[in-house]
């Protein structure tokens, strides 16, 4: 009597991909703090935030998320995209940033650059399984085997989700000195807003731990 035996390669691949995706988390990869910096910013201090991203929409999402994260620590935030003195179509130079920060009353400037990371996950499309030797065809994740032989082949395109990385600096406006810098990365996800939220949250938490505020 023939027994139904599911083919496992496709399922194994999916399981491995799921495991890798589950293990990948948003994390701070490296950071540095100026040893000369001894005093943190008190609640109510004002900080200007600027994000550099692939498009203006993502830049605005990033700066809005900084408002949320810094607000949780009692820091007032000025978003760069709200300041008419900063160029909307290109990255501002240091002099333009310093002038805008002073005009807004900001004590420090946080700049975050968002880029695609090296982490990506390939999600295979659905597959068609065909059984030979008394079997029948049907849709299964990894095909099937019936009667000693099973064949599976893709019927849909695979999709790729990309991870995101950030590089962040915090500069003191009065002295122009770099106070803190750090790099973070997050897991591959189709939800870009969720990635930006995770990166700003982790970075803000590390700034708090470092005693910056």
C-alpha cells in the first residue's frame, strides 16, 4: 500500500528562512561617545533632527519618529523639514545646519542617515506539486511525493524584503563638537515605517543609556 509522503526540501527552506528572519532583530552595532562630554541634556531641552533618506517621504517619516522617541524622554524636537532655511531638495551643508539650529533654539542636532542594509530575505512564491505513480497534482508549499516520485516547480515569483541600516550623529550646536555617533541595523521587513520606527527607538534608547539626555 502506497503511503503519502510530503516532500520536505521546500518546507525546509521556508523553515530556515523563517528562522533567520526571526533571529534578526533591530540592534545597535557600534557607538562612540565623546569622553569630554560630561553633562546630559535636561528635560525640556530642544534638539533639531535631520534625516537623510532615499526620498522626502521617508525623510519625513524618520523625523516624525524622532519627535515620538525624544518626546518620550522629555526632549523637545524641531524637525528639519519644517524649517524653510534648510534646502528641501538636497542635503544641507554644516553651515546651513548650524544657522538653522541656532535660529530654532536647538541645543544639539541629531542627524540620521538611512540606507539599505546587506540583510535581505527571499520569500519563495507558491509551488505546484505533481505526483507520479498513482498520485495527483495540487498546490503545496514544497510539492509532494506519492507512489515514490514527486515533482514541484514554482508558479509565482519570489519576493525579496530588504533590511535597513542607520548612521546617526549628535553634534553640540554651541561648540560644533561631535558628542555621540552610532550605527544600527534592523531586520528585513516589507513595512518600511516599522523599520524606521525600530531604528529611531533603538538609537534613542542608546543615547539615553550613554547619558546624553
